[in-house]
C-alpha cells in the first residue's frame, strides 16, 4: 500500500516537473522555431508564435498529466522540444 | 493518475486550482475592481466632486497654467469626460533636461483644476483605485519583476485549471441549470459550476489575455530567435514611434487663444476635444497638439494614437492633421489586439463595462467556491474525526483570501473617509489599514473554529460594506441623496454597488448562520455521486 503510494507520489512529482519545466522548454523552443520558420514577415511570425505559446504550454501540461505512463508523458514533451530546438538551430535567425 | 482522462483532469483541476487559488482570488477581486478604478479614485477624492465643465473650461485651464507654470517646457491638459469632472493639468518644469533613468517616464508636476471656476483643487492624498489596480498584477511592496512573474505563474495555473475543468466536466450545460441549494458540498459544486460556465468565455479571455499582456516578459524566445537577440529592433518594428526631440525654447511670445483652435479640431473630427498638449508654451516656437477621444476599434492597434491636430502657438496656423490609420495586422496580431483590448476594456461603453464587472465577480466566485469545495469535500471525508492542521490551515487561508480581502477593501474605502484629510503620509496610511485588516482576518481565521470564524467575518464585511454609503453621507456632500452624486453617475454607482455587495454578503451570512438541517439524511440514490463531477 505504502509502496504504491510512494510510486504514485514519484509519478506525480515527475509529471509535475515535466509539465512545468518541460512544458516551458517546449513552448519556448516551439515559439522560437515558429518565429524563424513561419512564412511571414519576421515581426508577424514572432507575434503569431508568441500568442500561440501559452496554448502550447497548456497542451503540454494537460499531456503530462493525461498520459497513461510517466515515460510517455516525458517522451511526448522531450521529443518535440528537441525537434523544435533542432529547427531553430538549422534555420537560425532569419535576417 | 491511472484512471480515465476525466479522472486525471479532475485531479489536475483540483490541485492546480488550490495551489495558487488564494493568490488568484486576490487577483480576480482586485482586478474586477480595476474596471472601475477611475470611478473609485474619483469617489476617494471628494474635493473634486463639485467641479462642473463649462464652455470656459479650456480658457480657464489655459489661464491657470499660464499663472502657475508660465516657464514650463511643456503643458498637458486632460479635459473632463464622463468619468472625471475635473481638469488634470500636468507640466514639465523649465530648467533641467528630461531625465529618464531607470526606464521610468518623468511625469513632471501635476495639479487638479475646478472645471467651472479655474481654481486649483487639492484633493486628499490617496492612491485611490490605482492601488487595487496595481495590486492585481504586481502586488504591493514586492520587487515588481518577482511579483509579475509570480502572478503570471498563477495565471498559467488558472489557464490549466480552466482547460482541465472543462475536460472534467461532461455535462457542462446540464449542470449549468442545476442548483441544489442547502446541500453543503453539492451546493458548492453547483455554485462553482454555474459561476464557471456562466462566464466561461470571459474567464478564458481574461486569463489568456493576462498572459499576452506580459508576453514579452514571459516568452521572449521568439523575438530572440528571429531578431538574433536584438529586442530593441523588434520593439522599433512593432511599435514605430515618430518622436522628434523638441528643439530648444525660442524667444518669449504670446500665444493665441485656445478656444477657436479647439473648436476647429472638434469640428474637423466631429468629436469633443479630450486633451491639449503644448510644447514650449509662451515661446515663439510653441506647438499646440489638440486631440479628440480615440475611437477604439476592437482589433485595432493597441497603441494607436488619437486623432490630433497640431497648431503653431503664436500664429494659430494649422501645421498638421494626424489621423491614425489601420495598419495591416496578421491574424494572430488581431487576436492579440482583441484579447488585450478586452482585458483592458479599452472601449467606453458603460454597459459593457458593467457586464465585465459582473463577469469579474463571477470569476471571483468561481475561484472562491472552488476552494470552499475543496475544504467541504475533505471535511465530509473526515466524518466525525477532528480536522487536521492542514485542513485548518486551508480553511484559515480561504477565509483570509475571501472575506478577509473584502474586509480589507471595505476598510480601505472607509479609511479614505475617516482619516483626516491633511494627515501626513495619508495615502500610505490608507494602504496600511488595508493590510492590517487583511492580516487580522488571517489570524482570526486561523484561530477561530471553522463555522464561527466564517460567521464572524461575514458579519464584519456585511456591516462594513453597508455602512460605506452612510459614512459617505456623514463625511461628504456628494452622497446618495445629493445632486452631485447623480450628476456624476460614478459616485451614485459606487454607493449603490456597496449596498448591493453588502446585501450579498448579508445573504451569505444568513445562509451560513442558519441552523443546519440534519446532516445524516441519506442521499437520494438518483443523485449523481460526487466523483462524477469535478473536485
């Protein structure tokens, strides 16, 4: 019983970190990637990306707590974050 | 965590809501008051109430500034409008250069003028509605940046609580029409659902736009990526400014009368003049900028200027006519503009403002009932056991954040009327009263038994809020039974809203204080179990 409780606690703590810190990392990299990647003027791209960033954050938080397993919760946030990071690195500042 | 989506969302809703719920109540309540911050400020400055605009108001302002600030580098006159009867005069004193260190704008000197007589008015020192408005996004006495981040984190929690709450809630419309009063926890659940669903679009809008207003602080990474870390370049592009630095003052020269110029501008834009700015007044190179009220298109640019005409001060020649143009905006830019314009109610319609005020009250009620529900549910789970320290703490904090804050706001208003008008550091004393009352209610809430504590605090706020209009009668000439209060709708409205809210607290008191029906009455089998809803 207490073991189960500890496992749950650990899972909640892990998901909370994935949601709060991982979610911020994901929305930050996604905002950066959209800002350099969207086919608009750079100011419009920045505004579009930044307005959407909080929606991305909320989806990440919901995802972190809705997933069946903690591992999937982490993977669903870490992989897109890395992809977006790679995109920013590839595209660079569009100036 | 291993259950269905709905269960995990119910869990997320409960905990994201509770963790920063106390802060959110304070943000919601003080933010709601901010819809009427100008009206609150006016109410708190009774010395301005007798001012009445006339045809001579502009000439009087012209003469008054010429008398009290003839040597100023610039003048700035804000004329009376529907929300303010007095004239606000501001000027930059001559001499020193415009210091702008620390990023803050140098506001220079300011004075209030009676719009009818031209007399300079000295209202009692108060922070007015501005204090509550500032509190709702930067608290008080905390480093500004920290406070803003803390509130934005709470806002993000709120957004998560709203989304997870909606997912949790499968019968969103059916439950909206369900109210089971007098049933303890179930009634709190119904009240929570009703206040949430009733104004759901408002709650979502106010939360999301709250984040958008701090977008650059919270999410600068898009700017950094696209502009290679040069944020200044982004701002220059996003908010182009055409501020040419004013040259040195010329030789002294008389200016033409303001009346005909203002009449020309009013006729040109077919709207009354709201503001007059003068650069180098009483000099040969004086420039007079006359603006009319801005027509705020809801998706328009946030910082769009008002229609303005610029005149040469010594000759009265028209130099320039400036009409704000609608700049092409991308879809998300429009979303940003609409959301932030809604958050700041940047349109003057009084009915819309009132609707937003009530939506804000519904939002406050939603957060408050959510937290009461948390306590109620856990109290019921305990059955006859003594509530633990954690539950007591949550309950005490609930009391302080709900009734305590209302007591503090009521006391802040009362202090404005009771403290002597000439007291030194008067505006600080009003704020001290606010925090002392709030602190007292926290201590009281933690010490008193659960139900007694609520009854006592509800009694205090009922008496306090109902007493405000009467206090007004004793201490000012612009109370509910005076012509001035009705001439300026804001003043009568303030007193009426105090009475209305006081009656509401009285109703809550009556409900809580009423002897409870037998609690062990078996629940009817058809009633849905609680786990089905949220919490």
